[in-house]
């Protein structure tokens, strides 16, 4: 048996070993996640294609089903998964998103809360605030300040301001000026004494 013949057999053996190692790795990369639960939840073929391109895990599929069952639109569901991908985290807020929708918070506002990473912190409080008639615009104004680590009044204070008759435009402006819970009490005191919103804004300039 010549050296060339032995060398050829050694090369063939190495190739077979390498091939055996590569095949399992390739199988892992092409592992399929079942999207049938989304199909059963009523997602269109186009949405399913978009979701498949985002390479969801089975856990994320389950969360998307929760959101869809909470009547969040399939377009918003796809966008929520896209937001999670942009933030390099898994989508895990299906139940919280459904709760926000149940509080009549619109899908665009829910998406903005997701971009601000404020979904979980608002899934309970937003519902309570919404019962007072507070709009999505006010909720987002508070969420943006929270996301930036800036002071905001509590949900209870917001409800008191609303009940006292502070207009939505004035409320948003006061939030942007950085009012606190103690400031909110002062505003309510003034409204009870028939101060106008213009007078109130004059007394609460923007904080540095």
C-alpha cells in the first residue's frame, strides 16, 4: 500500500468526520418554529410571512397569540415584534398589551409605549387612569417623562387634576413643565377657587 493511497484514505476520513459535525449544526440553524397558533388566531398570510422573517421563538409566538386574542390588530402585533427586535430583546408582553387594549388604549399608543419600554409599567396603571377619561395623549406624555427619568405626578394625582376640570391641553403642558404630586395638589386647590388654566400655567413655569 503506497503512501499516496494511505494519504487519500486519511483525507477521506477527515472529510467524513467534519461532515458529521457540520450536519447537526446546520439542523440547529434551520430549526422550524410552528406558526400554526398564529394562523389559528386569524393572522393573514402576509403577516405570517413578516413574522417568520423575524425568526420568532415558540414563546414569542405564544405571546403574539395572547395579544391577538386581546383584539390587538395583527399589524400592531407584527410591529411589536419588530420593536422588540430593534431593542434586541424577546417579545414577552402579550398579556400586558392585551390589557392595555382592553382599557381602550389605541394600538399606536401601545406601540409608542413599547418603544419607550413602558408596556409592563403601564398595563395596570393605564387602565385605572383611563377610567377617569384621561386620553392616550396624556398617558404618553407621562410615559415619555418616566422613560427619561423625569418627575411626573402619580395616577391618583392625574385623576384629581382631571376631576378638578383641568383641560387636557393644560394638563399636558403642566406635565411637560415637570409638575409633581405636591404641585398637582396646588393646581387642584386653585381650580376649586375658579382659577383659569391661564392663571395656573402662569404660576407653574417650566422647571429647570
